[in-house]
C-alpha cells in the first residue's frame, strides 16, 4: 500500500506532468494557475476521500501544506 505522501505526490504529478519528483517539494502556489489549484484540490479530495475545508484553501500553498491537510 502506498503512503499518503506517495499518493499525494501522484496527485501533483497528474496535475503538473512536466515537473520532476524533486521539484514537487519546492513548488509553491504562485507557480499554479487557478485552474490547476482547483484540479489539484479535486484530485486530492478524490484520492483521499475527503472534503477540504474552504477555510483552509488559503493555507494550501505547497506540497507540505497539502500533506499536513491530509494527515
């Protein structure tokens, strides 16, 4: 079974297919379009069968922030 971190990494790769595994950790949301942000949130919610609280959206600015959200 894949770890949550690996599953989240896979979500990022689906939305940002041109980035390397290493780059995921340094990505910040200033590099994302609003459409990519919506796609990423949807992918994460689907993958982890969760609903991300709308109040938390402004804090989801990096891979580590998403990882913290799903823990």
